[in-house]
């Protein structure tokens, strides 16, 4: 994955997740990022609408964006991937990023990134950087 995409992801901690089940739904989630596996690690209760959607359709999409009103500073990513329950080996990363979450004993999930498109206007208006997982 391009280092500009990785650097952007590592500087942020909140994503918007879009899911599709009986209807479209989205939510905001804190994330930890595993650069080696190219996954987001997130927490969510299984009873939420978005996780109900994931139980029907594990394919998800989302964004991470810098909030700015200055056009020349706009940066953000769009991603697609597959969401599944987090293996125990990955949980440590989430609790290192959000140690207070441990007491809530959350259910953790991973979003395996399959495709990422970054818009980075600091490199020129509308500049795009893309990445796809090799299957």
C-alpha cells in the first residue's frame, strides 16, 4: 500500500462504515490499523443495525476523512472490504490504541481492506492514489 495512504490512516482514528442488509445503514467507529495485515480493527455490539447487516452481507465500504473547509487541504480515503469477527491475535492492537475500552469488554471485528482510494489535494487538486489487495 502506498505510504501516503498508510500515513493518512495512521494519523486518524475514526471511520464511517456503510453496510447493506434489509436497508442501507452507516455508522462512525473508532479504529486501530494493522499495517501488515491491512485491516481496521473496530468494536461494535452484535445487536446494532450495522452488525445485523454485516451478518447478512459481510461486504462493507467506508471513509476516513480530514475535516477541513480549505479545498487545498482536502484528504481522505474511500475503502471497500470484508468484515468478520476479530481473531484473538489482533485484539491487542485495538486495546493499545483505546486502553479504556478493555473495561467495556467489546466485541471486536476486523475490516479486511480490499480496495482503497485516497484523494489528496495537497498533492494537486483531485489527486488520487489507489490500492487493491492482490488475491
